[in-house]
C-alpha cells in the first residue's frame, strides 16, 4: 500500500472490511520490518551488556552480572526466533477467514512474540537512559529483564509447537485432527512447562495497557482466594481473609506467579465455581447495580416445567409439543431474568408477576404512579451467559445487559440455565431451548410483539446460542432472526490449535481450567458438592460475620508476619517450592493442598475412557440424536430419532492442495520428531537439540479425558454436518485476536461460509476472553461491547452488514490495513501512530526505524514506568 494512497485508498479499505471499525487517524498503518525490530533488540542488549561488564563488586556486581547474562540470553533466543517469525509472516495469511480479516492463531502467536520483543526493547532503553542515575536499581531491572527473558524462552517453545501444527494442518485448517499425537504432546508439554513467568511481572503484557491493572487485580485476588479457600465456606469470610493476605502477592510478583501456577495446576472445578461466583454476592452485585444503567424492569423469573404446544414454522396449523427439561436432575423450573430499560405492556401483568422469584433484595420493578407504560417492542433479545458452563448467572452479566437494553430499546430475557458438574450436557441446552420456546409462546408477557428475536451469548453462551438454534431447526419451530456469538466455544474437544497454545500464558483461560470446565460439562467431573446443605442468604451473613471478625485478626497477623519475613518475601518460585510444608501455611490450606488431602479430591484419571459419558447419553432427550431425519409437518410431538455416531462427523475443510501454498508451508513447518536410537525417554523430543523450555519445579500430570459427548454436534457445533448448519439463521461472531478460543470462531465462520450460510466475523485486538464482563472498566472494552450491540441491531434491522459506528475509535491497532493475502515476508504490522511517515510496499523502507521501534514499544508497555 503506497503512502500516496493513504487518504483515499486506505479509507475505502477500512470501510469495506467486514467486522473492522472505522478510524479517525489520518495516517495509515505502520509497517514495521522484522529486521528493524530484531536489530533494535540486538543493539540495546549489546550496549547494556557492554556497560555492565565493568566488574563492579558486591551486591551491585552480582546484579550487574545477572543483567549481562540475561542480555546475552535474550540475544540467543532472538537469533533463533528471527527466521521463524519471518517464516510465519509469509504463510499465516493462508489461514485467515478472508483477506480483509487477518486473524488466526498463528498471527496471534506472532503478535504475542512481537509484544514481548517490544517490551524488552523499551525496558532496555529505559536501562540505557537511567543506568548512571544514583536512583537506578540494578537488581530490580535485572529481575524485570529476567522475567521477560523467561517469557521469550517459553514463547520460543510455543512457536516450535506451532511449526509442528503447520506441518500437519495444511490447506487452511487450524485444528489438529486427533486428540492423540500432537494434541497429546501439547498437553504433556503444558503440564511440565514453567508458566509462572506469565503471571508475575509479565502478567497481561500482550493486552492493551488499560486492562492490565484489572488483570493484575484478578490475579492477586485469585491467589489470595485460593490460599484462604475452604470447601463449603462462602462469601465474606474468605473475602475478608483474602483481603489481608493479598498484600504479599501485590508486592512480590514472583511469589504471585508461582502461586498462580500452583493453584491452576491443582485446582478442581468447584474452586472455580466459587471464585467466579464472587460477582454473585450481594455486596459486589449491589455495587455493580449502583454503577450500571438504571432500568425500569429487572425481574428474576421461575417458569414451571410444564409441556406446551408450539406451532411449526412450515405449517402453523400443526404444532409440536415442547417437553420440559428432564436430563440428569429431572423436571425443575427454568430460571430466567427479564431486563427492560422501559416498562412495556404486559411486563407488569399479574401472570408475569406470579412467575417472579424473590432474590432477597429490593423490588426491581419500578411501578410508580408516574411510570410510563410503552407499547410492546417489536424485538426481543434472548441472552445466554458465559461462565464455562460451570459458573455465574445473569446477575453477573447485568451491567452490560442493562446498557444493551437502553441502547437497543428492547427487552432482554437472560436464561439462568443449570450448571455443570451437577447438571452436565445436555441439561443446559434443554433449558435454553425450553426458555426460547416459552418466550415465543408468551411474548405478550415480555413486552414483545413476537416479531423479531435474536439469540446472543458469550463464551459458553455463544455455544448455547448456536446449539439452541440447531435444536429449534430439529423441532421445526420458528428460527431466531439471527445469532450474535461473542468469543464462542464451538469445539469442546481436546484438539490442538495455534490459538489454544495461548492457554500457556492466558490469565483467564489456562488450559487446566479450560479442560476442567469442559470435562464438567461432558459429565466427567465428580459432583462432590451436590449434598451441600442449602441455607438462606441471611444465615450465610450471620455465619460469615462471625468468621469475618476471626479472619480479620488471622489475616492481618499473617500478612504482617509475611512482610517481616524477608526470606519468604524474597523467595524465588523454586525456593518457595522447596520450603518445608510447615513453613508455608499458618492460616488455612491452599486449594491445591486441600484438594490433594481432601476426601472430596478428584479421583485419578482412568487409563481407559470411563463409561460415565455413555450413561449420560442414555437420557431421554433429542439432543444427541440424528437431526438429519425431519419429522412430518402434521406431527403433534417431537419424534424420537435414532442416535448418530459423533465420530462420523468431520469438520475439516475439504480443499485441493495448492502447490504454491504447500511450498510456502514446507519452508516454515517442521516434521514430527523421530525417535532417537537408544533413547530411554518414553516420549520423543518436541524441541530441537540445544533448546529446552523452562520446566516447572512441581510438575503435575494432566490428561484430558476423551468422551463421545464432546463430539456430539449439539456440544461442539463445529463438528455438526452441513445438513444441520444449513438451517441456521445469519450468524455474527465477535472474537478476540489474543483469545485461546480464536480458532474456534475462525473455523466455524469458515464452515458456515463454505456452505453459503450468512456469517460475519469481527476480531478485536488487545482484549482478553470475557471482555463483556469487563466492559465498564476501559474504553477499549466498552467499544468492543458496542461492536456486539451493532451486530444485534443489524439482526433487528435485517441489514446485510452491520452499519459502521462513527463515534468510536478503531479497536484494532495491529495486523490490519494491508491485504493479508499479500504475504509480505518479514514484516510486522503496528497500529497508526500520529506523525510517523513511511513508505510501504515491496521491500518496505522504514523512516527512522529506531524511533519507530521506540514508539511502538511505548504503545505496548504499561501506562506506568518500567
């Protein structure tokens, strides 16, 4: 893209991009030569290594030697990474959804490596500028550089694994086709590779600076909560103790990283249910309610499990019987929440009020004498919340749902489906489908005319939005007018993909957490808490108030002791791991220790697949049945269809081999390692000779249980046959470029496009998975949430492509503006930087490359100083 075409050609390009946002910047995207980045890295490392090789003595001399060693090690890693990065830049466009949406797991890995390199360059230049100051702390800066050097080493290992995937996944496929082989190797490497470096000083370095303080707060809260967590205790007691013990993790990032890794390696799914449900407590939910949009209607509904008839879409004279959900836990009321910014006709009816359930709080339906009752809305949004199928309810998602109701001017019905492991697949799907059909039949109670309806969901909710539509097609009832899925999980198997390599460093979706959630949804996790006595909120408050006073004293005392104990405060991850058990815990057992010694701990993974999933499949439900056979239009009940074999479905794109593409890929991909003669190792080496990633001190054996449930099309819609996907309405997907689930979205969009189904894909940069729950915390997350709003509005207005919002700045700062199909080798793309002029094209020439790297690095560093 030549510089003289910035004003005209670039603006036309931005408007034509499907799913990309308009920009107010006058300059086009900056093309950064890979060689310029690595040259700047070599220069700053060499200069600082030479300076600190002077031979100072004492503690300063030891820190200086550490700094010299880490600078040399960074250069060694960089020399190995440079040709790999250049090679990926020449081929990763083959895996994009289309040339205008450059996004896939390979690009994401390269972007993360670039962010790490730019952070190192920026910190190296900070050292150069301040190393002669009397306030310069050599040891602190050596620790900073060591942390990023460790991260770079682990990223180098991930790129080797990505090269392996490139060898096996040609022709645009992003998933390895088997749970054994490469996928098994990835799980094995994940369980042994050191991950603490990504949760300490480097936490969230790949994301936008505005969101990093929030991620640090979440990480500190997680490790403090894990240290004070005790099964069957909830709420205030744990929070109070965690508040005081969190101090040591705030001041010691290495300790935080080591504890974060230890907790995620030894967690159980019930811990994550407890932690993620903190937002459900009355204190936090009340705070969120006060700071969010005020709505006229916010009622929790409990719909009794009663069968009813619904007209068929093809023949309104005939009907189908919608049976209440019954899988696993039997018939039970379906919980929902109705949110409406305005009070509309029918929302204050006695029939609806009779379905309302008390939440122990203030009445949330404003019915003052001056309340204006508006006519029913022509549109309804049905929402399915995220939470890994195991945690949260609509209450945690209220803040952005209230804002959506105001922006869209429509009522929203959010479904509180039953959660795993107590209610695994297909219970959640059955309840979501029942709620959808109930809304169609009772639209007059929801302030809706029954005209247009859109399904929306994030993460697990995005999966349920798609599968609910597939179930509606199977029953022959009316289909929704559209689906908006934010970072959906469309493939719940253990297949490896380049974006899923990011689970090694993602603070919100580590692989161990993701696998536990998916196992729980598949019915493989033990239901150890099903017998817990349910007590009222008032009883919990009374109990936790007493515990809070005790924990205040305990927590404060232990926090002070931990600060005074210099050995513990300065311990490295390896030192902390080697400490005797009696010297590390004076309050309570951490979750990792408690899970090992507790009678509720998970049983060892069997060597053979358990028959438990097979028993789950025997539930009387149409979810696991073949929907290829359609029922007659005159039938009055849903027929029982024969089960299909999930393994028969193959989602991989059938495409003839492109010799040019194969040649490009072969230059970057590396074949599987061969067994070494005389090797005593059970598994072959995954990395080249001379390189080995950092390993965890406490290795945990982690195996992903294979289950036929996760291969069911209603569990993993990416595995659904074409005949099932062709019945879907228009699908709008909003994904994150740095999300481990990115490849789920890209491949699902490709599948829909290949069968001529209407689909759009928007990829936002620099934000983590779950950004909707963080939409109130930064401008970037608010703008990303607005992308979802525009997609929903597009469904209601029936426009082919969503209108371009004019009041928001561009979300994506990288990998855009240049046709991805050009495949310029050796280039990295950086977002618009005011006042930087350059020419780009074949053999792009960089103007003032050193300053360009400095500016780009500054954009990728924390808002505070290094």
